[in-house]
C-alpha cells in the first residue's frame, strides 16, 4: 500500500469509532427507535433554556412514551466545573440510571459524561482528569449508556472520548480522556441548531474548525484517516461559517456546520488537539471565558508561528481553507474578522497582568502540547503566540 509521505505514522495505525452516528435534518424525531435498547431509566441532562423548545420537549416526551423513566438534571453552568459534577453525583447516586441522555452544547455533553462516571465510581471527578504531571485515575465499573444530542455545532463532544472540566479551586481546566465515555449513540440533527444565537454560532463554529486544523497539525498523532476527516471538516466549515452567520435558518449551511463539528470531533478523537487548545483551556480555567472564544483567539496565532517563524508552507491546509495562494493564518484571521470573532486577548477582557500566568500554566500542566505540532515547540514559542494575540 502506498501512502503520502506527508503522514509520519502512515505505516501503522488503527481506526476505532465507538459511536453509532445518526446524522440528518430531523434525525432526533426518531429518538424512540434509536434508543429502543439503550436502557430503561434515563437521566436527561440539558439546560433550562433548551427545555422550553418544542423540539427538545418532543424528545423528552418521546423517551417517556417509549416506556423509560426520565429523571431530569439541569446544567446551570456555562462551562462545567468539577464541584458541580461531584454535587450531581451525590444527589443522583443510588438512582437506577442506566441511560444518560445529553441534549445541549459541548458543556452539557461533557457534564453528562462526567456525571456518568460519578454515578458509578467513588472519589471526586477531578481524580479522573489527567494532564502533564497528573496521571488520571482509571475506571473500574461499567458506565451507563451515554447518548448525545448536540444543539450546537462546535465541540464534536457527541463523538469524542473527552470531557473537559474546570477546577475552580486550582484555576485549571483539563480533560477526562477515555474511550469509555465516548457516547454509544450520537444523534446529530442540524435542525436543533437553528435557534442558536449568532454569537454562539460563530464561536462554536470556530471551535469546530480549530479541532480540524489542530488535529491536522498534530504530526505525532496524525494518521491518513484523521487527516482526511480533518481536511473535509476544514473545507466544509470554512465555506459554511460565513453563510450560516448571514442566515441562521439556511438549512444547508446549518447542516454543513453540524457536519464540520462532527468531523472535527472525530479528528480530535484520533489525533488530539495542539497548543492552541492548550492555551485556550489554560485561559478558560483562569477566566471562564467561553471555550470557543478562547480557541478562536489562539488559532490564527499558532498558524502565524508555524508560517512566519518556522517558515512552514502548510499547502494542504491553505488549499482546504479555500485559497492555496494565501497563508493559512491570514485566511483564518480574515474569516474570523468577517464573522466577528475575537482576535486578541483584551477583546476577551484579559489584562497584561495575566499573561505570565497563562505562559506558566501552558508550560506546566499543558506541557504535553509542546510536541503536538509539526515542529517541537519551545517555551519562547509560547511568548511568541502571546505577542501575536496582543494588539500591536
Ligand atoms: Fe474545542
């Protein structure tokens, strides 16, 4: 078999997609048949503002009509934190829950994954989070069946083995990573994203594109399969994001963004993210700024580092973004400008005094990200990225 030499690990890799994916406009209307054998006692995890939407109410009623008991848990936090997960675990443990149905954005789905762990395991949820210098505790017991129905197009959490949490005591944000928390079923119904506000559509879309781009740049982890999926997401998302922001009811554009998010999620499941996400998580842990906004700020800066400083031409990335003659960093920068996404840290309310903490945390607990790149990054590179996201 002949592989392109672009891919370092082409000679040997495995493909494992543990999630059964149902994709399509109106797919959630078939929830009763999709969940037929998924369990009898359902914990429905969602947000209060979603429950009043007819489509979400319809899903809840369909699950009840299918003969399942439904216990409702509302996620109040915009970005899930470990203390809320522990609290939910204390409240819910002892209930005979064998199905966890998450309906919402990435925060809700990640929260539901984490709750699935504390329902069946002792100890604080942060024990199961891992990062540089802190190995994660392993699961021993079987988890409930996790089913995810995304209402945003961004995190791809409906297919990933990750649940990202904030620890407010430590001021850190990091992930639980295990194939056991990848949802068994993902119902990706773009119709559910139509009510998403413009700003959320923009920054969740940026997250989806960042997943695809960062996984594509993660040379040590990338495989031909993850790269193919990532390039498909980049091509689709770069075109669809401006369209969906012009008209949020555009069925094709909403479907394309749901597809981008799904592909981005699959790409990071296989090849991980990179320093852009690492710095975004550090910032999120310190400030609670929405994940998509922090990711948006760092992505063009990371690309600029690779192109301007390391002189990497990144031709496949340029072409996938739509213009093979323009640097990828410039194309992402222009796209963000067009759709009104933040490009600098002050736009997120970050002051100069916080830069040293961001730098230190990136090199400390996010140290893994230094090698998740086409070139091994050094501490000076973190300073360069920070200088790019500061107004000139
Ligand atoms: Fe992300």
